[in-house]
C-alpha cells in the first residue's frame, strides 16, 4: 500500500508539472464556453421566450444547463489527461524501471487509476465551485445543501465512470502520438455525445438515440436535473405541462428513448453497470496485454 501511494504521489506531481497536458485536458471545455458565449445561450433563450416571458430566472436556467454539461465533460477530459502519464511511462520504459523494484505490474497500473480518480475529483470539485460563483454572479442562487450533496454524489459517479472508461481506451495505445490522437477524438466528440454542442432536439433521430445510449451522457442528464429543478419550476410557472416536457426533451433534461421517458434510477443503473462492465473488460485487456 505504501508503494502504491508513493507512485500515486509521483504521478500526481508529473501531471501538475506538465502545464500543456493540463491545458489540453480542459481544451474541449474552453471550446464549449466559447460556443455558449457566441450562440448557444441566445439560441436557447430565444426558444424559451416563445412560450414564456423573459425573466432573470431564465438566464439562470440556461446557465445551469451549460454548467451541468461542463462538469460532466471535465470529469472525462481530466481523467483522460491523467492517463497520459501511463502512456508516457510505457513509451519511455519508465515502467520497466519500476518493475526492478518489488512492485507488480498491477500495482503500477492501479497507481495510474487512483491518480486519475484523484485528478478528476479535484478538477471537477474546483470547477463546481467556479460554476457556482458564475451562477451567483449572473443573478442566480447557490445550490441548497441537499442539492449540493446530490451534485457531489453525481460528480463522484461521473469521475468513477470516466476513469474506468478512459482506462479502457488508454490500454489500446502505447505511444504519446497515439494518445494525443485519442485525446483529440474524445475531446471533439464528447461535446456532441453529452448533448452540449447542439441541443438534443436539433439532432436527427439516430444521433439522439446514440447520445441516449452513451453512458457518460447520463451523468450530464442527472446533473441537469439536480441544477435546474428549481429554475424550471420558476421559469415555466403557469406554462402548460406539455410545453415544459417538450423543452426538457429537446434540451436533454429528460430522455425520451423509443417513446419511453427514462427515470433517474435508470440513469443511475446505466452508469453503475457500465462502470462495472468496463472495469471487468479493462482487467481482462490488461492481463492479455501483459501476459
């Protein structure tokens, strides 16, 4: 255990020293912020104003929609960036140096997983605090204690799922150039698969189904419900229920999959079961890779 913690500390220091890696871990998030400032916010506000009057709560509602998407993306991009250390160590033969000590290859690999969990948790928590400050600064209110605990719980699941998901992907690459390509691909498609770049309702049916089947998008879904519940009640007060449901479906606040509205418990089940399946698959792949 002491050896594991020592390697985890080393991995954490290596990640923090590489400023470029940290920047690229957050690049896709920065792109979302730019897109939101340019047109996403106005597009959503204009759509809502067609069914209800504009109020300060409307701005808060739209900002909370963005914040939920950003947090789920940060969980993925930061944990993926943390696995870059494993690929770098493998290519530079640093892992071979570790193996000269009384360490198993499984312990070394576990150190990368633990480091990814720690890095992802720290970055998402910092981002959550920053997002709360942003919401308050733009006229919104802080989350209640109960909602804050709920969001923290969802973020923990998001980081856990993202860590296992990225572990599985990283086991397929052995060079930094290949890992860079992987990071570019994940960063590019993540915003679409989490329904952040383009609202769900604006996409064709096959793309909507793809997003709803993508497990990580369910962390975005849960976060949107946790953040937006109060604002939706205020903004759509007096608006017919059918209009409210249409808004929720079009903007990915609820999922209508093949005519069935997915419950919160279904999303939790998808997240937990996917985490378990990917963890088992990663263990099998690791054993095959290093047998």
